[in-house]
């Protein structure tokens, strides 16, 4: 049986993944930090609920 992931662990993974994505490409985060945070929270929720970091 797969290990349950906590929201805090999922959020850490979502932040790390999005930061690496921005570093590797020619990207920058959206200039409003609250929007970036909301997207990262959504990625974390998807990881907890569905087992994957993805945007629907």
C-alpha cells in the first residue's frame, strides 16, 4: 500500500518542482506571489488527492 503524503510534504515538493522548472528554463514566476502560492497549493492538493503533481 502506498504511503500517505501529508499536505505539507506535498507543498514542499510542489514548491521545489516549480522553482526548478523556473531555474531550468527561460521562465519567471508570475509577479504576484499570492498567485504563485495558489498554484503551488493546487499542485500540492493534486498530489495528495490524486498522487500526481499536475495542473488539470
